[in-house]
C-alpha cells in the first residue's frame, strides 16, 4: 500500500519479477545457443503456457487464503469439463452457449462442494478436494461411455487454436484473465481481504472480515476457471481423453509457487503465475528439443518446485525471526 | 525406581535436620526490563530446603517473569543466581540447566502431549528407563500410578487413558504428579496449580506438599486463592509492581493483610473518564449464561471495564459480543457495529506482510463490498488521521508493521478500529506489556472516543485502568458477579468481588450426560472402519458364496497388500501432522528398481534401493529444516520418483527376482489364506513400531512438538526417522507390487497415494497429527481395496469405484467433524 522506497522494497511487493527475469534469461540463452527457437516456437510456448496459467490463477486464489489450502481437484475438473463439452456442444456452434453454461455450472457446483467441505465441515482442503476428485473421476468415466464422438465445434476450436494478428486467441484471453486477476488482487476490497485472511485469519476475523465468504470464493473461482479451461482444452486436443487433466495436478501448484505467490498465503500475483507458466513450459520444451527422455522432464519439474520452495522458505523463516524479535518487548505481558 | 527415590529422600531428610536452613537457590538483585517497563526490579528471592513459599501479587506484579527467570526460560537484564551457595553465570543458565539442578515448573498452560496416554507422558519426561521390548510401558504405568496416588489418593485416573480425554482438572493432576515423580527434583514451582481442582483435590495437594517438604523437597506455590497460600505456605512473598512488597513467615500474614499488601498501583493512577452526556441509548445487552442476575444494558458513550481474575471469562464475553448480532445469540445482543482490538498482537492483530497504514486501512476495507474499488493511496490518506490521533510517528507510516515496537503496534490496532468508525470498540487487554507513554496516548484517545459517543468495552488486567472506567463488570467463573460504578467502584471492591466466588470448584463445562452422548458417537466413529469392512465382506459373501473360500479370499486380498503397506507409510507421516503425496510414486520407483536392476545385478539394485531410501528420508529433513509445507514438497518429490522410474523403464516390463516371488508365493496349508497372513504381519509390524518408545516419541512430535522440544527431544532427527520409516514401508509396497505382478510399471503405485490418505483418515488417524491407529488404517486400506470387488459383486460398473471411495471418505470425515464439534461444546 506504499510507494516504493527502494528497489528491494519494490521487488518485495512484486515478487513476479524473479520468474519474469528467469523467463527472459532462459529465452536469451536458448536463442543464443540453439537456432531452433523462433517467434513461431515462442507462440507455441505461450499458447501452452496460457492453458496452464488459467488453472494456475485459480490455484493461486486458493493458496492465497493460507492455512495450507490447496485445490487438488483441478486436474479432475479439467478432464470432466472436456467430456461435458463433448456431450453438450456435440460439435455444433449452435450448442456452444449450452456448453459454456454447463462448464460454468460444473465449476460452480464443484467449487461450492469443496468450499462446503472446507468451511462447513472443517475438512482440510487437501482431503476435501482429493475426495471431490474421486467423485469427479467416476463422472468422467461415465461421460466417457456416454459420448458419441469427438466432434469439436469450429468456434471453440478457433478460440483454442486460432490467432488474431499472429497472436493466439487463447493467449489474449489468458492475458485478459491475468490482468483482471491482478487488478482484483491489488485494487478491490476482495483482494485486500484475501491477503489479510492469508496472513492471519484470526486477525482477519477480528478486523471484521467475513473469512468464510472469502475462502468459499477462492474455491469457486478455482473450479470455474479449471472448468472453462477444460472446455477449451478439449477443443484444442480435438476431444477428450481420460488423463488429459493429469499434467495440471503438479503444474498448477508449481506455477503458483514458482511465480512468487507465498505458499503460506497472504501474497499472490497473477503476473507471476503467467511468467512461471511460461518458464515451466519453456523448460519442458527445451528438454523435448534436447530429446531428453520424458522421465527427466518430470524430475526437473519436481526439483524446481522443491528448490524454489526451499528458497522461499528461507524468507518465511526470516519473517518469523523478525516477528519473534518484535515479540520480545511484548513478553512483559506474561508478567504477573 | 520408586523405592530408590524414597531412599534418596530419606537421606535428604536427615541432611535437612542437620542444616535446616540450607539455601537451595538464591536469586539476587534481579531486574528484568521489557523496553521501558520493569517487570522485575531489584528482587532478592531465596528458597531454602523444605521451604514452601507462597508467591502472591496482582496481575502484572511480575510473578511469572520471576519464575521464568528461575526456570531458565528468560534471562534477566541484571541479576545473579546461586545454587547451594555457588553462583552460576546466567549466560549458561537455560531450561536444561535448571532441570539438571532439580528445578521443575508446572505451568499454567499445560505442557503435556494431549494425544499420548498418561503413562506415555511420564515416558516423555524421563525416557531413560525405556527399552524397546514388550512391556516397557509397565515401568511408566507403575510410576504414573504411584505418583498420582501419592499426591491425589483415590484419583481414579486411568494411566492408560489419553490425556486429551481427561477433564481439565485431571490433566492438572497428571501434570503435578509428573513433576513430583521426576528423579532428583529438588524444587517444584506450581503456577496456579489448583485453578481447576476442587476443594478436596486442592486439600490433598496441600497435604502432599507438607509431607514432601518435611522430607526436604521445596515448593513455590503461586495462587490467587489466598486462603490456600495461608494454609500451605511456610513463608509468603508478595510482589507488587515488579518489587518485593513484603516477605515473611506465614504466621505474620492473613488473607486480608495479603489483599491489602497486593494493593493498588498508585504510580499509574489517572482520573476517571468523563461520562458522555448522551449515555442513555442502548447499544448492546448482556444476558444468558454470562449473568447471574438480570440482563445488563450497555449504553452509548460509556467506558465499561471487564474485571476478574485472569481466565474467568472476560475474553469469552468480549468474543460473544463481537460475534453476536442485534438478535440475541448466546444471551448477548449487539445493536451496533463493533470492532475488536486484541492485546495479543502477533496472534490476533497484525498482518505481518503489510505496512502500518495498510494495517490501519483494512479496518475500513473489511466493511466494503467485495468488488469495491480500493486504491492504496486513497486508503493511506483516509487512514492517516486516525493514526495521527494516536500520535504515531508519521515517518513510520510506510514501514512494515513488524518493525514497530509492541506499544506502537498496539496503537496501530486501535487506529484500525478508529478508522473502521464503529459505534462499539471492544478492547482485549490492549495495554499489556506497553510502556507508560503509549498508555497515556491510549487513555487520552479512549476518553475522546467515548465523548464522541462510542462505547468502549475494555477487558484489562490492570486495576488502575478499571478504576478509570465509568462502570466495571466483575466476572468470576465465566459470569458477571458484580456491577460497580460511581463511589462503589474501588480497588477493594473489585478484588473482593473477584475472589468472592472462588470457594467452590470451577464448573466443568457440559454435564456428564452430554459427555456420555458424544462419547458414544465417538465410539461409533472409531468403530466405523471395522463395521465397514465387516459389511463389505458380508455383502460380498451373500452375493457370491465362493468369496468365503481360501482361494477367494486370496484372490481378493493379495492386491490389497500393496495398498496396506503404502497406507502404513502414509500413517507415520500423517502422525507427524504432515501428508506425503509421494508415497505411491516412491513405491512405483522401488518396484521398477526391483524388477530391473535388482533382477539383473542384485548388488547394484540393492545399492540403488538404499540410495533411494536415503533420498526419501532427506525429503523429511528438508521439510523440517526449511519449515515448508510437506504436501507441496512431496508432490514435487513424487515427480522426481516417477521421472527416475520412467527413465529406467519407459514401458512396463522387467521380472520379479525369484526370492521376491517366493515371499508371496507360499502357503501355511490349504486352510490359511497367505494374503491374510501377509497383511496381518504388515499390520503387526506397524503396531509394534507405533507401540515402541520410538513410535510414542513420533506421536509426541505430531501432537505437541513444542512440549517435545522442551523435554529435550531433537526434532530434526525424528523428522529423518519418520520419513525413513515411511520410506521402508513404501519400499516394501514396491517390492510387493513386483512380486504380485511379476513385473513392474512405474505408474502402478500412483493410485495408492491418495487412497492411502483416505485409508489413514478412515482408520481413525487425525490429520492434525499425533493420533495414529495402525490397525484401523490397515482395515481402512483393505476396505478401500475391496470396494471395486464389492461393486462387481453387486453388479455395479467399476466406473463407480472411485466415487464410492470418495464418498466413503467424505461421509467418514463428516461424521468425525460432527463428533468433534459435539465434543467442543
């Protein structure tokens, strides 16, 4: 809430800068070392990163509320939504409205269900979203039997793979989402209260924030975004298949953490999610170009997540230490 | 062990006869400053052998600080300490040193591991007698029994009962008994030991203190119940404003004299707030469980103090007012908006990532609609006046809140309430540990706010602040017992009212019947996995009688073995209040290693598996060292395990080593299903580990890591051990996968990760950690593994397998959540 006093202060408030720098540096290195990176490959990378960003932003909202909240149902929602799209749109542009409505309905229902478990029954988010994922897996299997074919509506295909002036439409939509999310985080009461809840939920409640509402909203946002993304991803891959969302299980968390959102909650950045998504896709693409076996891609992604967390953990530790120091004088309150 | 100590104490007895006034410990010239506040000032304090010192003083007199110094928790600013006449440097005097010197403290906030049994808590305190062999608990059971019976005859506490299921009073008894049973203890500090004990137990404790003190043990007895002090103490020390106000033999004191000596805080006195003229309009009403008499009405412009001894319901009342609405809830109705200023700044006040102004502005922002536009610059401008009213230094408006001193942080919190502009402001002991200048600013602003027509409800532990209020409500045992105002509002009246209702025991919450009800619900929840498995088996047998044959059972249960092993791995991690999302992938990796390298080159394979185990354990170390969430780290690790496995074996294949196949391919005879034997063996290993001293320590860490560390247990070592054990079980699961499938597939373990979490939860382990039930978890795993077969037997498509597993998990969690909530109320 303050004008920057110094560069380091500015970086504190804009933690996405590190992932952005990492993207630029790796891009520069890759262009210098290989000759296979071109504008064309860049737009391919950006397109893949856009899909990841959409679910990553949803995950970011959930994580920002703190208390170890995480949404593990995202992958299942993506897959199911792609099937629901096949069932509702049936390759006809005329049915697209129904498809969008169905996707929205699915997202709202799943988000509300997750939120009810977490807020209402006080089930830890990881277990609640995990259980939801199971139920969705069955729904996916049933849909898989019900579909008649893999017809994709041309309009949806255009959104998924089309271009405007050379820029992928999906990327433009994704950038709009990132911009909107960043604005919500920085310039609305919701963004401020979300940050407060993530930092200290007891203090948030005592400051008059309706904590439950904020947490419910994060789960709904996450599911709706995953659902909409599944709709478009289905069109992109030309249908749906059972494991299509699986890749987003870890990647959605990785994009959040690498992007600079604090895993303990309290600070979130949508720009960071986007930059981190590009970085992650860049790494995967690079490994494909180097023809490394797919196993090593998994390994590298896992290592990146752990290393980034371990480094961010240091900062959290320092924060805790300074908090303990500040607590020093307050110890007097125990006197008596 | 017990008889040994008797011998020791007898010799001590003889020694004390020789030198009756031998000085045990002496604190000299102790001063402790917190910023500008002196919690202790030039205190001389000596404890002789056989002394029972009654330590009294009002809230904030410095008793706790002095005891923390004595026990090595806090070092003094200046001062000296001497044991048996030999001086010791404070630099080297910590809790460990105090314990070696025989000083034990029973804290007001209980420091037991609530998830362990009474006997196990005795083990945590004195682990040196434990041996890893069956029956090791017997020593501690006997010690606990003996100690409890020695202090509280006829207590009826089951030493095998989990501490969490004891009443508050029983827990207090266990804690006291544990301190008395510590080998080589010489001085026991009892901080409000009788706050939850009834008259009879309190008398027993005092009898015990008298007996033990005669044999040379010394006690310091801190209590607000002055009649107990007069009864049990041999000497009394009265503290007041951090200084010794009086000390002498108990014969020279009486309850009324002690009350007088504890007296008022003349130094910080200030005049009473003016009462606003418009003080008729009602803003809130208190009734129901908070009053003994008629409803109490709170009016606009009033400053109302909440008094009473610490922990007698002042905070509950404030929270009830904050959470109530115009329609009465819990007997309290609030007609106007309220904001809350907590004195526990770190836990309930500040937002550590934000600047001072942002911390103030949130008070306004919180009350706006979600998509309302907020511009930091405007908010900062709007927040500035309320910050200025408290004389906050304008240069610091933009600093991070944590860079401010405690007193200034407190100003920020009050400014937040001012910025929120609510008609009611609730103050929860806001001036604790705050220096005098800040207090003055605080008082001035409070007066102004009341004159503007706001109502302040002020819980404070400082008598002087109470005297400044327009009206004071005195609470005892959670109810308002006196209402004081005008000339009747005096220090003596407040003290008298606070003490007046303390004769009897403090009421236990919830009647016995209610407790019985929630107990039976809990028992049902505990038995759910067993009932579930029995149901599943019964239905399957009815649907297809051949299930009940040895062959049928083997066919069904052999695949469950791997899930059982993964579940046990997960159980040990969950016991430490963490979740491992990498167990399944790790089992897959070990399966791949065993079907490829171990098959082709046994030595290289074995080395690789050991290396993998070490890597797995080190994940636990990273989590502990960096304090980062286990879920995400292990999720990352799962991709590493899968990646390695995939690189070694891109497509399913390999072969199982003969010896490994032989492990699952034997028979005890035609009547015994091998799978059941294997699962039973796996379960027994889990049970034995969990019941061993090591398992108890691991559960202790899951339940109360702070208490474990305070008793001298190293957290890092146990994090490594925990993950190493989990790795071993997960590796066993991997080997079983290879043996059962006669080949390996890196993805074969994936589905087990989430199922294992579900099984652990179903089995009755608490995700919050510390509560582990190996048999329940194994039963849960078998049930989940059978759900597919059950659906098949019922003719339901296997598509519903996952949903059935998920719904079972949700149903169980819902049941447990309801049971927990019943227990709370």
